[in-house]
C-alpha cells in the first residue's frame, strides 16, 4: 500500500475541493453497512478502524486471542487477507506463502486458527463448523456480511483521524460518528497526539494501551543496526529501536505489505555490510522474506501494554457468557 497523501493530515484546499466526492463515498458506505449480516451462533468481536492504513488492529487481535484462549475458549480469527492472491474462503496453513494469504494472516495463524476471505459470513460459517467458540475479526467494521456482537474502534494515537474527511479528501472510510455509533469501545494506542478522542461521543468507553517491543530488543543496545520495515507507519518500528539504545545506522521504509524482491534483499545486505550493521525488521515483514534470508535477520516482536488491563478483561466479560463447570 503506498504512503498516505500528505494533505490527508491537514484540512487544506485540496481536501476541500475533493469533499464532494467524499460525500458520495460516505453515502455508499452507509448504504452498505446498513445491510443485515449473518448472525453467528457464537460471539463475534470486531477490531476495526475508521481510517485506511495501520492503526494496530492486528496487534490488538493477537492480544485478545491470547486472553480468550487463557479463558479456555476456542478462538478463530477472520480477516480479508490483504496482500494475498487467494480467492474465496481459505483456512491459513503454516506453509502458506505470504503472497497467497497476506502477511497479517500468517502472524495470526501462528496464534489461532485463521480464515481469510472477503465474505466474512462465509468464513465464519467454516470457522464455526470447525469448532470456533468465539470469532475475532481483524478489520471488517465496514463489512456488513457478518453481524458483530462487540465492535472495538482502534485508533493510532499519533495519526488519529487525519484531517477528519472521508476518502478521497482524507483518510476516513466513513464519517467518525457513523463508525463510533456501531462500536461499544475504543482502544487508543499511544498518546492522543491529534485530539482524536475529542471527536468521539463522550459516552463511548476509551481503553488506552501502548506498543512495546519485546525484551529481545535489549540485546541491540549499543549495536549497529540497519532497520527496515514495510508497515503502514515505519517509524513505529524505528523510533523504539533508537529509544532502546540501538545505533540505527540506516532506517529503510518500504510500502505497507511490500513484496520484497531479490533486488531489495541484495541491496539491504550490501548496505548492511557497508555499514557493518545487523539487519533488523518486524514480524510482519519477516513472514514476507525467504527463509534463508529471514535466518540472517533479527526480528523484534511487539505487543500491547495496557494502562488498565482489567478494563479490556471487563469488555471480554460482557461478550463471553460464563462457561459451565467442566465444559470443554
């Protein structure tokens, strides 16, 4: 996915000129999401956002999948499979290439059974038939095919809602109020640098969390590294490396979901050798690398640290009915 246009971050002349097209797009989305979706016989939790690009949805889904599994529930994950060329419903296998299912699907499949497909209802039926007791949607807030039990609006604190306009005048998939009206909670990741929370209904519960790279990052303190990342906001990866004391000799951003070519990899290796630096990347990028190249790269994982973890557990309590003693 190419980088977002610079004018999406401010409400300038170009954004205002494009606003009539935004009205058309917003009306089309409103009609689409108004359609009734399939009611699954198990709870459906949607982690979605109102902006295009990365807000931290996959990281949140991984966190929730672990919490639900710790409660003893069989969790299955549903997503579109962006970046892959698979069509129809497909259960992700460990040996699926990223080119087929997308990088996020491979990350999620390592944590829970994962299904890709544009029709979330079709994926949900397959997942329920395979034994799912709860469905987690990575994205899909604007997808009406599957009814949601509990929807969470995920916001990246540093980018917020951009200029607050709908595509193509801004980064929004639909008006903020329309998306918020279908959600039961907000998860804000990082500090609210743009005042995004002020644009939300005051009654909507806000849960706060931060991204934190795992303890392996400590081994990079004082080490020379060449960091590369093909994610929506590469500085989310680069900045913590510097904060952890790594000597970032070069930071190479690539487009989100970038399919690394042999030329890309050769150039990275040449640059790392010239800089006497270790290659470092994200898990999302790692699954797009050939195994032999991946073995020569340090992968730094990331997770959520909650301001108050009890609040996200309370959200799950509201969704999941208590299980009878001794039930499987």
